[in-house]
C-alpha cells in the first residue's frame, strides 16, 4: 500500500507534535508517526520553563485553560554529596506537568488541526529520490505501508529509526563522546515539595525532584552507565543506588512511595558535542541536540527547534525555497540559536562534575548573583511571540 502526503514527521513527542500543528495550520497534509503508543510516561524532567509556556501558548496549548493544574516553581535548590547546598531564583515562574498529560494535550490539538497521527508504527526504511522527495517504508502490526512526501522531519529523540545516520556520526566523533549515561524517571507520592526544583548530586550523575501537581512529584535522573550497572536493573534500585551516595536524597526518597506504572528508563544517552540540525532531512528536539539535563530545558529546545523548522519547511513546501535553501536556512538558524547554549551548558556540566563543585555554595554566598546567573545562562530567552 502506498500513500502521498506533504510532510512526514517521525516522532510524536513535544517537538514532533508542535511542528505538526504548525504545519497543518498552514494548510499542509501532515503525517505524524511514532513507534510508541500514546499517552505514555517518558524520561523527562517535566519542568516547564517560562519560555516553554510561551511557546505552547503560541501553538494553542495552554494547560491552565484545559483544566490541568500543574505545580509552580520559583526556585532551584542544588544539594551536593557533602550536604552543602546552593539556591537560586528561577528567571520567571516555571510549571511542573506530567508528560503523560502534556502529550495528550498536544495530540488533541494536532488532531484538531488536521494532523494524521499514527502510533505503534515502525519505520523500516527511508530514502531520498532524485527529485529530492522521500519514500518512507513503515510497518504497523502486519500491515506494510509506504509513504511518499516532499518533506520529512526527524523528531525521534536519541533513538534513530533503522537506516538513518547523522552526517556527523563518525567513529572519531563516537570515541570523542564516549561517556554513556542512563536516563530514568518515576513519579512518587508522599514527598512534600515546595515551589522549587531540587537537584541532588551523587556518584555518576544527578537526580532531580520537582512537583507535577496533585500531590505527585517527578523524580528524574541522569546517571553514568557504570554507576547504574552497580545498582541494579529496576528504576527503584537505580534510584536507591544513587541515594546511597547522597544522604539528603536518601531521606527525601524515604518519604515517598513510587507510583506504579510511571517508571521509565532510556539508554544509551550520549550528550551532544555540537548541534546536528540536518542529515538528509531536518532534525528537531533531542534528535538535533541532547543537552545536559542539569543545564537544559529539553521541552523548550524541542519547541523552539520546531518553530524554526516548521517556518522554513512551510516556505519549502510552498515553493518559496529550494531544497538546498531549506537545508541551509534551517541549519544556519538552528546553529545560531543553540550552539552557544550548548557551549555554556557543557561548561556548567563540567564545573558541576569537577572537584570545584564543593566550593560552589561558598562562591554563591560570596557572589549572590552567581547562582541566578548560572541558571539563566543555560536557558533560552523568551521570544515575545503571540498567536496572530
């Protein structure tokens, strides 16, 4: 079976769904594919920054107007292994919201906008024809379907579909970026959370705790593969192993009970050396840039990259840009937006994991603006956009 569409977006998370909404509302036939079934829990900090709220509102998704009551956060608290801590005001009020709820809202908006969503679909092959259009071969259950599209967007996160390789994915790059992490997440009840996001350093990484509303907190961690292998296989065992090296985290976890069915893990996670906006189609979100979760707001990067990509893709689909211009415009704009952000985030990550992190609380007291500067330096700015 073969079908024709304007654009295929591979990955129905935040980036893919928001790009689909924007392109569908400009009159394009958009097909949104994902190998997972929705809604589902996902490894995510579930932290919605002011710029994330702004961009969601721009595409017509406002949790407050849809009856969702997210938690609010105004501060960040960093707790080192020795028990010392540093506190910083966030640059604006942030919200905590479950990805389960957020993905539901995004998919409802996408369907309202005319997006064709298909989940539990495996992409078995993708190739580009001489006329620069794409052929995407898929399998859903026992059904084999081929799609032809003028444009394709990769929003599949860190797990690439079969046969897709990054233009910069060479053996040398892989060796240079050899450190492998594991991402995990679980919801907990019983942990009383203030209006803050808590970040605990431990052997091999860090664990974040943030409220997501209705008495639930999200606990997400990025830990080295070595430290995880010493702890056990379940998410609960891995968190217990991390807490063993930070007594204050151990006390916090002991207050709560894990919510069954919310445990998720992903591996291998390799942090990006540089943004990778393009292979033979554009990438957005984690497919383009895996920023240290300590420093970055993955939701805002997914949304911002979707806005940049959908704008130039719309011009390409309407014949206002050639294929080469589509590639060059998006690549240039994405690198301009995210390269410096990644550079600053890597510096903060390096300092945080060095022995110097023990003196950060002292430096924070000596220079009161330092904690807020570190938080602000690793965030995107608000754009001042509104829906026209």
